[in-house]
């Protein structure tokens, strides 16, 4: 856990949350007390737009703002840009692109929005206004990335696990790393200044409640940078912050993560301190079930497609292994199983198969091994009799082609030949689905106070946000294209604001 994570105490965070729910006057007072605007000449530097976070979202926002004529600085707390974006698989959904037109694929915006509305709540579109923009402009964003030099394969992804009937999934050559050089070069060409090892510690708010700058720590020195037009938060999620996960939702206690270890919720906390509203945080993050405990690495769930089962510490199956993590069903079952146990993990029991070999080539992990199920039980500490009974019952289901206990239909391949392997895994956070409430212009929204005249909600002047730091309004396959679409909106919006 990083130092800035440790600075967030439970008591302090609860105070921030309480403040964000109070009336506008109380919020403004708290914000000013945190970081008031300095007297004239008190700034260490001045730019038009400050972008907080140098992941792919921050680069995209900065490129758009810079191209629109704004003087832009990206503040990235680590030693380099990229964040979670450069770590992902590089699948992006969007219709009406150069590639979909070339392939004769015609999917309407309405069809995409129907898909958004049909998915499970964990991935559902919380903000219809933003979802509409993502559906309409996601393809445009893919072509925009291509214009920057990001290369895509010549074929659409044929059968992603997200929505097989929508042939609008594009694959970046090289996965997430394929964004790195083109986007970094485009930001520099747009005149963007990238400051690394620059951690933002607070937002500066003027007497009228407008965000006008940031406080940072850079090279061991405190600095204050003025944002004449806007501050844009693109600092990612909070999946690596165990304390925030537990505070938002106690059922998320002790989760692992496969996101960047720097994804600790910096931007969310900064926004809450000036009155932003947090949305959907209680729903929990999107999880994959395959984080290997000791190495904090991925052990692919798909290895069981070559023959295998998942068991708890009692040696018994507890889930249909075909269940999809995209719906939340699988990881919910794993979390529930863990809550019933003494230890915080479950085991994947697999055959020596091509699936296993491939998984270990991609993510090498240490596995327990046994030539027999009894030997495997000894290597894992599982009860030998219980595990053998479980495997025998599963093998009988495979022979009958009927898994009556759990309804598994795919990969009913018996565990009847050794050697056998076991991997200890737990759910891990891929991305967080809750965050700052924003509107279709990427403006951060606060509550204006109970009983006050006018609209109940309104934007915080000078503060924009997009990407994983906001409430989630895209679904599987639109993770990056949805985030990039809205950060492009944020970049253009920021550049268009009047200077202060």
C-alpha cells in the first residue's frame, strides 16, 4: 500500500464522506479551509488546464485540451505515464469505425444502448446521459486513436466474452502497451508538459467555490499550480486501496487486486473534499476470480476448460465453473464461499492440459502438484477423503454429461488422469465501478444543499473528471473506449472555459 493510501484514515475518510453530503455552504467552507486561493503572485506555476493522473485517460484529455489551444500540464505521481490503461488487453468496442465499415458491419447506436441496458447491474449504465455519449461516440474515439498512431489488428475480435452478437470489438496491436508511444508522442506534439513524481495533495478553491488550482508534492517540495481554466481528474480507481473498498462495502474486505498498485482513489478523495457526490461505490468493483494469493498474480480461471473444478477449503465444489465474472455471479459465489471459511482463498484443481500450459506461459505461478488426488490433497492441505469424493462425483457427472449439482455444461472433462495441479486463488479487483458523479460535459457534480433555491445538483466550477475515477457508465468491451470518449469531452470542455 502506498504512502498516500496510509494517509487516509477511516475517521478522516468518514468525515470527508459526511461533508460531501452536506449543504453547499458547508461544502464550500470545508473546501476553502482545505486549500484557499493564495494572494496574487503566490503561485509557483500557472497553466490553463491541470490534468491529474497520467494514465491513458489523462493523456487523452491532455491531447484534446492541448490541441484546442490550452496550455496543459499532466501531474503523474509515479515515475512514468500509463497506469492501468497500458496494462490491459487492448480490446475496445465501438461502431461506425473505419474497420467496421470496411468489414460491412452495421450496428446502430440504439442497438449499443440496448446492450448497455441489458447487462448485469455490476456493469450497468448508471448515467444515461453519459452512456448515450459513449454509445454514439465510442467508434469515433477508436478512429481518433488510430489517427494518433495506435494500431489495430485487421480483424474485429470475433467472439469476446462481452457480447458475441456485436461484431464491433477492436484489438489494439500489442494490447495495452500499444497505446503508449503514440499517445505519449501525441501529448508532447500538443505541447503538453508531463510532470512525473508529482502527487496532488489538494484542490485549491477560490472564494466563489471555483476550483482554481492544485497543491502538489514534487521532488520533495510543496508547490501550488494555478489552473486558469480547469482541473481535470483522470486519476483512476481505488481498487488497490483495501481501506476504501471496505469502507464503501464491507463485503469487499480483504480483496486482492490485478489493477495498478497506485490505484488508491486519490482523485475521488480530492473531489469529495470539495463537495463532489460519490455514486455506486456500494455496488463494489468488477472482479476476476483468479488472483493467486502468494504471488498476487493471475492464474487464469479458463485453465479449467481443459478439465478442472473449483473447491473451497473443505474440498467441496461450490459453483458452476462456467459462470461468468462479467455478470458478477462467479465472484459473488467465491466471496460467499470465502466468508464461510476460516481462510481467505479457494482452490482450482486442474488436469495437466494445453489450457494449463498456456496459462502458465502467460502468467507463471507456483502450483501444488500430485500424481494422484490423494497426493494433491496432501500437497494442498485439503482433506483427502473429501477431495476424492468431490472428484469422483464430478467424474461421474462428466460420464453422464449431466452436472446435476451445479448445472455445468461446458468443459465437462473428467479429472481421471494425473498429474493433477492446484492453484490457490481469490477474487481480485480489475476496476472499480463507483466514483464521482459527472454530467455529459464531464463536469463534477455536487449537491447544492437541502432546502436551497434552484436545482438540487449542480457542477463544481472549474472541476472536470472522466475515466475510472467517475461512476461507471460503460460495460465490458467499452472500458477503454468509454473512458477515452468521456476524457476527450473533458479535455475539450476544459480548454473552452473562460480563464480566471
